[in-house]
C-alpha cells in the first residue's frame, strides 16, 4: 500500500511539472503570435487600398485570451484479499501457500486550449482615421485630414489627447512638446502640429 501511495505521489508531481512547463510554453507562444496577427491584417489592408483607395479598412483587435492546461491522473491499484492454499496428497504430502497477484496501473493525460476574443473595429471615427493613414501611406496624400482621439481636460473642455500628439505614436506631431492645442479647433491643431514624416515620404510602400 505504501509503495502504491509513493508511486501516485511521484506521478502527480511529474504531471504537475509537465503542466507548469506546458502552460509557460503556451503563454510564450501566444505572446509571440499577437504581433504577426496584426501585421497580417495591416498587409491585407494595404493590398485592399492599393486596389481601391476609397475602400474601408478591415481590422480587429484582440480583446482577451485564455490559455488553459488541464492534467488528469487516474491510478488503479489491486491487492489480494487473502492467501491461496494448495495441498497435494501422494506418496508425500505437501502444502503450498501462494499470494494472489497484485497489480497497479496509472493513467494520465494532458490537454490544453487557447481561446481569443476578437473585436472588429466598427467605430466610424476610428475607421475614418485608419482609412486616412492607409491612403497616405499608399498615395502620400491626405494625412492632414487625420483627427487625433480627444479627451476632456481639467476645465471640462474637449481637446486632442496629448498622448497621441507625441512621438513615436503620433500621426500629427506637436511642433513644441510643451505647447499642445488648448481647444478642439481644427485650425489650432494644424497650426501646432506637423505630420509624422513617415506619412510624408510616400508613396513608399512599393
């Protein structure tokens, strides 16, 4: 009985180690997969805008993901209930005592799954900005039509979000990092920003 218990414990520890290793491996694999997914979407949109500059972009974001690893261990142990006695009578009498056979089996399985929640971009302003950026990269024109995301400042005034006006993430970048637009006026935005050079050196995709 002690031997079987020890075998079960050792098997569980080995299986737990496999689960931990597999979970780490899957997590790294998923993290490495995210960037190629976005790259593939962007390349697909480039192809669409080359064929038809006035098309709408088709893009989705990964909202959430689940990485699950499940292990199971099923040990089966069989012990004899009693000894077996055998007697033989002949010229000599013999008595033999034997112990019924004991057996043990251990079944184990490892399974894993990866799930993603995908959210298509369907906001009209976001689609418009994406279209402007794709067309600017293809044609080298129209980037001044881009509208940065907006937020409310401490005076409860709607203004362009300063985060999207700083490099490297800016499309329209501040000329002076300490002088952001103080209103949502389009003229003020264009006066205080300049397009990111990546959108002015086009068409560079070819």
